C-alpha cells in the first residue's frame, strides 16, 4: 500500500527542508527567534501537510492539506525574499530556492488535479 512517503512531492519537500536548515544556519544569531525560526517552521509545514492529507480518509480532506502546503510555499517564498533583501542570503541563492519551490508547487498542483478527477 502506498503512503505519502512514496510521493515525489513529499520527497522533494523533505529535501527542501534540509536545505532550508542548512541555509538558515548561516543567518545572524539575533534572527534565531525571528526569521530563522519562522522560515524553518513554514518549510517543515510543507511535507507535514502533505503527509497529514495523505493520512486522511476523504479525498476532499487530502486536497485541502495539499492547498495548505501550497500556501506554506507562498509564505516561505515571501520570507526568503525578505531574507535576500536583508542580505542574509545572496540573490543567486534565493533564485535556487525559488526554482525548488516552483517545482514543488507544480507537483502539488498536479496532485490536486489528479485527486479532483
């Protein structure tokens, strides 16, 4: 029986979380309870919501959690833009993460379309 762990979007979002943790290790120490904490929490919420939705009995509930994952990606994107604007990360590094987030967003959209059939 397949689970959330078999979904490529879940696997990719787990990798994103790992990279986000490595990125934020280099943020200023005074941001530990600010941007660092907020960025890490929202990044973790992407695969967590994919997993929670997959564990739900009803398709509509699963889809709702996929939408929540998409919203978390939008929040993460905003926080990374702020981090780039504050020079906590380079513009090139932001572009790298933007591409990763767009890939996951696209995978989420495809999964939502699949479940809406």
